[in-house]
């Protein structure tokens, strides 16, 4: 019986590959185009954009809508609050997640099964909006910056992902370091974390995306405009009919051409989406490696 050359493909195999390739390209276009449409619309002249249709390139390129938004103090304040929330929240969440996941990945930890069960329980059941609001109120976190950070200081799902990765690191490395009189903190910082860059980058990306996109905490627990988030500002502009009036603080719009409410909405959505896209591109190589760490290699 002869051996079939794996490089030799029949016409059916080639047609199947072409069909699957077309399906993948179609799915990519469907996923990417909404973001592309928003960005191209925001860069287009409002009168030209009102014609609708497919936006592959800006129509009569202009930055009038960006100039209008950037002339308001409110959007800078909201953007800074979102950036600060994301940076502080992600940093704290990474520290708490690492310090929780590493001990729970150790087989010699007493009561490990109990702690894992308690954390897993929080993934199945939640207290609800009203009890959570009462708790946050009793803790004195209402209308404070820390209400954005402390309630989401650790994700149980992210902790389990990182814990499972830590468990794949050979125990022999820790045992060798212990023989050299290294304490657990030194083992974590000098051995475990350097070997976990891909997993840490992936978890950090999850946290960044979560903190940046969340807005319910800004809606439920904060009433001060001083602590307003960019996402809350975006939600307000999209939900209100008079978006131009809602921007406020603009003053004289002469010399900026005709700016429609849709242009303002598209512009503020683009401003809120672009930072996450850039952050993902920066961590792309770590993210791709991190999500396939547990895959079986042939």
C-alpha cells in the first residue's frame, strides 16, 4: 500500500479550503467593519456622511467633530477618570489576582479546596444590585473614586485562569529555590512571574478591557460630574436626542461647518474604542501566546 503525499490535495480539498477561507474573511469583515464604519464616519464631513451607505474611507475628511468635542472640559475630565480608573484598577487587580492564584496553585496549601470552592461560589451566585448598593453605601464608597476600583479588585474567572497556568510550572523549580533558602515571595517574583509573562499580559488585557468598558458603577454609585466616566458620557450622548446641546460648554461654533448629532455620537464612540484597540495591538504577541498556553501540542 503506497504512502499518500500529504502535499497532494484533491480538487475537493482545495475547494473546501477556499470555502473555509472565504468564511473566515467574511467573519473578519463582519467583526471589524462596525468599528471601521464608526471611525470613518467620525472623520467625514457631516453633510457628506448624512448620505449613509458603506464607509470605506472618510467622505470629505475633516476633524471638526473632534475639534468640537476637544473644546469641552467635560470630555477631558471624563477621559482622565476612565484612564485613571483603568490604570489603578488593573494594577490593583493584577496584584490581588497573582497573590491569590499562586498560593491556590500550590498542592501543599492547607484548606486549598475550601478556598477554591468559596471563590467558585461567587461565579455562580451574586448578591444583586440592591444589596451591593447597600454594602457600598455602608463602606462609604458612594461618590468616591475608589468605588470604581475596589468592587472589581479581582475577577474569579481570571484568578482561576492564572491559577491553572501557575500549576503548570514544574515544582522542581520551586524546590530548587527552596534549597537555596529562597522564601515564597522570592520564588514568586524571581521564578514564577518571569515565566508567566504571556499569561500575565493576557489577564492584564482582560482587566483593562473590563475596567475601561464598564459604566454601570458610574451610573449606580456616582452622581458627581467630577467623577464622571467617559463611558457614562458616551451613554448620555447616545441616549439623548439633542447630542449637540448635551456636549455643552462649546460656545461659538462658527467656522466649524455643519456638525450633526450622529457625527458627535460616532466621534465620542471612536474616542472610547481606539485606546483599547491600541492597547491590544501592543500586547498582541503576548495575548496570542497566553490564550494557547494550555493547548495540547502535537
